[in-house]
C-alpha cells in the first residue's frame, strides 16, 4: 500500500528541482574563473547558442507545415542548424567532461537535476539523428531515398518525432534559465565575453558555408513536385516527379 505513495513522493522529489529551475526561481551557482569565465562563461555560451537554435528550429518547424512549397527553406534552415548544434553539443559536453574529471569549479557548480541528466543525451542523439538523416536524404536524392534496405525518409521522420518529444520537454525546462543568463544585466560581466561572441560569429559563418553547400547539392529535392496522378509512385503511395 505504501509503495505507490513512496513512488509519487520520489517522483515529486525528482521533479521539484527541475520545476524550480524551469520557472527561474532557482539558479545554479556557476563559479567565475579568469580569462574564460569557467562554468559561468560556459553556461552563457550554452544559453546563447540554445536561444539561437530555438529560433532556427521554430523556423524549420514552420517549413515542415508546407514541405512542397517551402522545400528550399527547409533544406537551407536545416543546413544552417548543423554548426550551432555541434557548438551546443561541444559546450555541454565540455561541462560534463570537466565535472566528471573532477575540475574544482565545475564540481562546485554541480550537475543539473537527474531528470535533465537523463533527458540531455536523448536530446543530443535525436537532434544529431534528425540532421544526419536529413543530410543522408540530400546525398541519396529523392529517387534513392526510399529504395534499398534503409528507408532514409522513414528514418528522418521517425527521428523527428522522437526529437520533438524530448526537445520539447528540454525547452520547457531550460528556456527561462537560458533567457535569464543571456539577457541579465544585473550581474558583473563574465570574463571571456569577446571570445564567446567571436566563437558564435565563426559558427554563424560556418553555418552559412554549410547551407550554401547543402543547398547546391539539393537540386533534385528542390526541383521536385508531388503528384498523385503521375506514373512514378513512391513506396508510400505518393507520386513524385522532377520538374
């Protein structure tokens, strides 16, 4: 009889720190180190990158509402996402490595709540899966993407569903703290700000280069139209032909 009660108590105990951080009532105390800013600088870089990614992902979701008319935008924004995603993965990975290797400042900052520690790897893996399968679709082209042993289109859609679920939860938990870190003017400047801004600018430039390259290689998708009365039928039952 007590087991369900204890289970509920345990779930509340696990969820409470996540909720308190999600609404901005509690914040992790990140030590500030000279030159790079240490954990505090890392947190700000991650927050800024996360907010940039949020805007871009929302734009990408809009293109998914009309894949036929907005295919060019879908491909371009998807390519633009790759460098910022890698930067955010690197910044969070750096923090994890420093923490588990026993760096004093990162040990003082501590890890995120356990639920976010479980969710984090799922967000990273699903995001990389969505982008990776998207690139695979570009490389294969529309004629080969649904043939052979691997249906790249199915993998892309399946990874998107998983990504949407776990990233939605992650965003709800981290949006307010990220905005607080990025826009706060009440705290003293954290060392390394120039380096962080320069890194973000380099990543934006790299994103533009990647987007141009992917856009140039996606002509087959961009010139494609879908037609339910054409003789070429995809395995899913939808007809698509090249213009």
